[in-house]
C-alpha cells in the first residue's frame, strides 16, 4: 500500500521551483487543508456579495454601446427627452373603415387618462386601417410597466370587438417584448443548464461525487464572477449580455478544468490504488496545464480592450472575471473538493475504469495509431475538412442586430412591419440630429433644408417631416425617409453616404450635425469591427504563440497550436455563414433567424475560442511531453499522449458543446449564433483537430521540437 508520506514520484515533472511549481504547491496545500480552503471560499463569496450589494453597478445603455458618428448621435438623442421616443403606436384593423374608426375612437377615450396628451388618430393612405399615436408620460419604470395601460386597453378592446385585429408597437413596447422574452428564456436556460450538465457528467463519470465536484466548481466560478461583475462595472459599465457570457463561460470553464482533475485522479488511482497519492499527482500535474490554459485564455481576450466598442469591453471583462475565478478555483477549491471526496471520487457505479491497455485498443487508440503511421494523408484529409468548412468565410456578411434582423416571433415587430407598409412615415429612415445652442428656429431651418434637398434625390422617399425639438429645447432632430426595403439594403447605405458626404456638410456650416439611425449604427459598427479584427487577430495570435512557447519552449509547438486554433475559428465562422446567412439551419432555428452574421461575433468568438481551444492543446501537449520524458519514441509518445488525454478532453468537449448549444434557446440572433459557433468550434477541435491534425502534425514535427521543452520540465 502506498501511503501519503511515501508517494510515487510525480510523473513528467520535478519540483524545480518554477512559478508553475509554486502554484502546484499551493494546490497540494489546499488538498491537505480542505476545510480551511472551503471556509475561505465561503468568506470570499460573502465578502464579494457584500461588495456587489454595497457598491452597486453601472450599466451600459444601448446608445453607449454604439461607436462612431451614429454612436455620438444616439447618445445625443437618448440624453434628451423627445416625445417621439415615448410615443407608442396602436394599429386597428376592423371589419370596415367605419368599424376601425369606432374602435380607434373608443381606444383613444380609454387611453386619455394614461397618456400625456390626447391620442392622435391617423388614417391609412389606402384601406380601412387606423393608427393611434399615444404619448406616454416620462417616468422611471421598466418598459413592461410603462406599457401596461396600453396592453390593458387593447385587451379590453379585443374582447369587445372579437373580429378586430388590434396590436401595438413602438420603442418602449418593442423593448418590453424583447426583454421579457429574453428574461424568460434566460431563466429557462439557467434551470436547464445544471440538470443537463449533471446528466452528461454522470454518464461520463458514472459516479455521484465525481459528478458533483465539477458542478460545484462550475457554480462557484459563476457565482464569484457574477459577484465581481458588480464592483468592476464601475470601471467598465456592464452590457446586458455580460451576465449570459459569464454564465456560459463560467459553467463551461469550471466544469472543463474539473474534468481534467477528476479524470487524472482516477487514472493514477487505477495504477497505485491509493486515493491520496492519486489525487496528489493529479493536483500537481493538472494544475500546471490549467494555469497555462487559463493564462492563454485570459491574456488573449485582453486584446479586445483595444477595440473601439464598449460592448466588447464589457463582455471581455466578463470573460476575464470567469478565467480568474476558474484559475483560483483550480488552485484551491478543486483540490479541497478532491480531498473531501477522496475514495468516493474514484468510485464508479458502472462502465470501465481507466485502463492503459484498454485505451490503447479503444477508438482513440486505433485512430491515433493509424494517424501516426500515415501522418501525411491524415493531415491532408483533416486540413481538407477544415478548409472546406472555413471557405464560406469569404462571403460572410456582417450586420448589427436591429429591428430588421430581430425575429418576427414578437408581435410588436410584426405590427411594426404592418404599420410601415400602410403608413410610409414608418419606413427605413436616417436621423439627423444636432444641438440647438439656444437657436431653435435657426437649427430647425437648417435641418428642414437638408430634408428638402434629400426629398428630391434618388433613394429617399420624397417626404419632408417636421423637425422634433427635445422638451428642454437643447437638441433638434429630423427623420429623413428612404425608399429602402431594409436597414442594410444597399439603397439605405447609399442614401446614408449621400447625407454624410454631401447634404449635411453643405448646410452644416460651423454646426456639428450628426447622422444616426439603424442603418448608420449597422454601418459604423461593422466598419469598426472590421478594423478591430485587423488589430485583434494578430495580437491574440502573437500572445497565444508567446504563452505556448514559454510553456513548452518550442517554436514549432507554438506555431502548430496557434495555426490549428485559427483554423478552428475560421471553420466555426464558415459554419455560421452556412447555417444562418445561407439559411441551411432554417429548419432548426426558424426562417426568421436567417440573415447575416451579427457584427459583434467574429471578435468575441476569436478571443473566446483561442482561449478555450488552447485548453485541449495544452493538456494534449503536456501528456505527450510526459511520454517523451519516460523515453518513448515519437510514434508511441504522440499516440499515448493523445490516448491518455482523450477521455477528459472528450468529456469536457461534450459538456461544453451541450452548454453552448443551450444558448440557442435565447430569442436574440446574437446569442443563437454565439452558441452555435462556439459549440461547432469545440466539437471540431475535440474531433478533427485533436484526433487527426494534432497527432499527424506532431508525428511529422518529430522529437526535435520537444528537446527544450523536456529540459525545461526537468527531464534528463
């Protein structure tokens, strides 16, 4: 029997006093002092909760998330009170024009007490539809609360007029519809994510304690990152999707890292029969790989702070909080939980226990054996698959999610389409906005001149609307309509360029006149994202290269890791284009989600996937290095490294794919695409890349690339 005092030497490493070894020492200390560590985590969560509640948080408004000229225009608009920004529209379709008039009049009377001004009735240019415009009071309340009076009046009118179609739309009701649906789906996601993850883990580990440890770790990581997000939002305001990203990444990383600990403990226990010795080896070896992988993830995403978008800054901060929490959990909480479980961690209720001989003859053993014997055809086949999947990237179109791209599952958006069709005032338009500087009349005249000139040009709708003045008379704006059939139509872009390039400069003089609106926002964000990619991609790749090089002391291994990860990212982009832009996924996600790739996703997916994919590569390369350290040849070392890393990598990938795929439940295009893109990339990385490309490339690189790595790890 091997005792905890007489443990076998830790395979593949020496206690060389390096930084990684010091952290491994902390992890071993945490294993020995589990109760102190658990108490420390409880204190940390309580203190973090106190800071979250006591310091409050700063939220990023939608306008603050925009960039460029349209971002400045949106902030100028939203910082002022315009009556049209709180004007709701009710569409009435009766059995006849007279019937519609009667219902509209009854609704106007019912709403007179809740509206700031008497509702105004409009008549369709042709047909029997009527529109009521209702000005809501300026009040501090949620969108759902602000439109309660309108919803109640519409419900009563529907009951009194069974054959009539009555519905509402407007900036506040659309926001209420989307946020309510998103909130409901997010609650459903939170309720499903844990039990689904638990089932997957139980099937993987066939043990209750082994299942609980990753779940508890994942929950602790998510909780700590969420609590930290409050105080840190005072420095980087929180964007609405940050919580979703923390939940997605926190559960994925927490479970991901835990799997490698638990699997390694079981593997070592199968050899020694001593739970403490097995756990100590698992802690010492795995914490090194986790720290390198976490460092690559955290440092890589920092590059997103170089982008112009405050949205990226918020989401990036959320990922960094998760990575820090996950690394902290790996050094302290995970070893303590392993110590708490001890022999129960390695207990299996069904299935086969880790066995070297069985794994060598299993699926991954046979596949890796074939690959290392025939590395060139295997490498070419794997590259062909990845390149074919990545090819559609050449046709990728980007679009910022606006009312055009949002799914018509929301009644408010379907009503908006109906109103726009019957009432031309509600079509695609650009917003020209400026400060009055106290000269309301002069400012109004300038904006009117711009609109009148635009009305006579191709691409515009020929109408001149009234100038709107904010209630404090500090800001003026005018809507200039177009004949475009969508906010991202080429004609909408052309008319925007005409306004910005010719009309506005002609009349602006010394005034700062800004052109905003949904088309302008989409154009500015897309152009900003394209510039950001040119900055972020090289930096992320260089940082990842440098960190992998520092970990393994090999230019070849670093270049291989970065190159294959970039290929995975490009393939995931291609899958997004196929499923959403080309509509191949319409039968699964619905035709309402067919459209361009959301502008924000390429940068976010790049930084997330480079970090997450590096997890697998670091673990595989670590196991291959251990095999070389025991004196194995190239083929045997590569095959054994891949085979021994296969079970935890496969399990981790399965859990992450399930977690990411569940984000397709959310009703917004960006979250569906993010979930699909991440799930596809992880699945490819854990199969084609890890099963074929990595072993084939390592076999072709040979033993020379490992020399300095082995020396740095203390092998002789």
